[in-house]
C-alpha cells in the first residue's frame, strides 16, 4: 500500500514555513520518527515539489534528515513490520465505508493550544455531531496509551474476507466497535478465537445481519458487552470503565510521568527475539521551538519470555 500525503492539509504547509525560517526542526524529527515508530516505512520528503498552489519545494535541513535516518539505520533491528500489540480493533469495511464517505465532517478545523501538532474537527467534537464509534474507540485507546493494532474486516464482495483466528494468536483482547455487519466467516472466526481463550469487548450494535449471534456471544465467558448510546459523552463514559477493567490484564506497558503522560506516544515491536518499546516525546513548546525533556518517566513493561538484558537508545545514542 502506498499512501500519498496531501501537501495542502495538515501540518505540512505550516511546517514548510517554519523550516524556511530555520525553525521547526524538532517537529520535523517527530514527523519522521513517528512513522517508523508505528510500523510505517516513510519516504523522506526531501526536495518534494509542493505543487502550483504553494509554488515551492519542501527542503528540510539535510543535517536533521541525516541524523534521523542514521539513527533508524543503525537501530533497524528495533523496528519491525510485526507489531507486538496484544489488543486488536477491527475496522469493518461493510460497517463503516459508506458511513464515512457520506458523513458530513466539514472542513472546519481548529488548532489546540496554538500547536500545529493537534487538529480536530469542530463538527466531530460536537456532542450533537453524527458519530463513528470506530474512531471514538481508537481515539480513546490512543489517549490511554493502549498498544493496539487495527485490522480490516472485508465484506467478501468489494473487499475479500480473509480473517482467521489463527492470525489473532498474539491478541489477548479484541474490541469490536459497533461492527454492524459481520460475514459468516468473521462470526465463525471470532467464536473460534473465544474458544481458544481470547477475550472480546463488544461495543454497541453488532452483526445486525445475523440475528441472534450477538446474544449467543454475550452468553459466553470472556465476552463483555457495552452499550453504545447516541451521545458520545454517554457512550464513552460506559466504554471507558469496560475497557479499563479488561486492559488491566493485557496491558503491556504503563507510563508514569505526571501531567506529561499524555505527551508520550508508545508502541511495541517484536523482531525475532528482540522486543522493543518505542517512546516518542510530543511535548513541543512553540515559544521555545523545541520538544521539552520529560523528566522522571517510569516505564513498567510486561514482556513474554526471559529478557537477559535491556538497553535504552535515543537520537544522541545510548541513554543512561
């Protein structure tokens, strides 16, 4: 899959202006590092033409680009296309595709705390806005610093349905965010997953195309059902405690960093016998134009198997 960035949206135009003024270097580092951290292979946006609207090229400082790329090359064994997450959230193509393309999200955007790192749709955040529970769920999981994967569920018509419980062995919890349509194969594999000892959190209307299936599943041990009322506030007030109760048993990492906890991104990679936890500092101070150090961070991790040694690595080399 190749994804092309829209050069006229998001942080790119503003970042371009900052780089031209010799600013925004730490923001550019975040742009490059977070792609690899979350399992993507991102091409370097060096010398990219921004089109006839902006009429200039994206020319980041070569020294900063080389610093990040050298770090990624030297620590390649710490990055993998195989996630180490224990939680999986399906994105159901038949449940969400048309809901997303027909939803009026609008083009009204605002920045939070005058930072180009955070954007939110005014309509999406409104209590009266139409909701997409999948995005509510993954946003909440990210805010809780839960380590999770998203896997597509096809409809076996426009998109092949290739899901199998054999591919879910690593997951200890699957969260179904209002998957209104589930194919026969998906329903069968979810049941197989439960029979093998997995845990399932069902959020809202599920498998409406198969009457009775939801009732059968909620009767099984290891299945938690959570109502999903129309109000986002009410829905997430129900979902939060339900998820937290299950996450206590499957959580792989817990970060303690006081008021700065929500400024830290986290993901888990496994590459052969190497297990790596990636942390990214998002505490960018616009006035100082740099990412501020976060002190007194405590990380508690749960890793399978015996770990003979641990090492902490940063952009500047090993960290004590």
